[in-house]
């Protein structure tokens, strides 16, 4: 699979702000929302994007849980 400058721009912005809504990500990357979705799907199918997920700070969660009791 060929990765072009647009793919790199999308990935760079996504890595910088992973919680960004897709519409905002598309705007920052300079593409339409439809183009963004299509390219992300293509990158997933090619195995470039293997997964998406949350990184949980368990210590921070424990502090929150303790403060609620």
C-alpha cells in the first residue's frame, strides 16, 4: 500500500490529538469528512491502523474512586 502526504497528514494530526472528533480531524488535515473516513478505512484494511483504544491511568482512576466514597 502506498501512503501519501494526505495519509501522513491525517495520521500526524490524529496522533497529536487522538480524542479529536472526526469532523475536526478532517478539517485540520485539509480533507472532507468523507475522504477522511475512506482513507481511515483503507489504512485499517491495510493494517496501518491496527486498533483504536483508550489508555487508562489506573492511579488517577483510583484517586477518583476514593474521593467518591
